[in-house]
């Protein structure tokens, strides 16, 4: 009975990790011109902007205008942007996460059934 409780707790932990570990990564966007950034960034995206003076600011985008990006009380003009890093979907993280969960569940199933992992 105790081993089943441990297995259930482990499964719950795996599921929680899967939901809290987003399948995203933060990486630089390829362009910094206004038209390209406007098409790549959407309201709600979390971004980090490195300005031309090498200072940086991180915020969640509330508005993408013709002049620049704003959110959380910050406005950065497109002309002042040196680089933008944004959260992007990561296929490798998604595949790794799914493989880890499936592998963990397979090991747990073998242990629970008295398999060689016992």
C-alpha cells in the first residue's frame, strides 16, 4: 500500500512539473526593425529588450504600436532597440519533457507490477 502511495505522489509530481515547466525558451529575435518586430511580437509576450545604450528592460507586452513596444509602465521606441529576446516555443524541450514523463511512468509501472526495476 505504501508503494502505491509513493507511486501516486511521484505521478502527481511529474504532472505538476509538466505544467509548470513551459515548453518555451527565451532567445533573440532575428530582426530589430519595426515591421519585423511588429509581426513577431504579440500582446502578452514576455520580452527582454537590449537598448542601443546596452541597458535592458524586461516586461510583458501590453501594446505594439507603430512607434515601439510598451508594457508595465515602460515604452521602448523601435529606433532604440538593439536586440529583443522573447519567449518562443521549444520543440526540443517539449520532446524532452514528454520523453521524461513517459520514461518515468514506464519505470513506475514496472516497479508497481513487480518487474525487474524492483
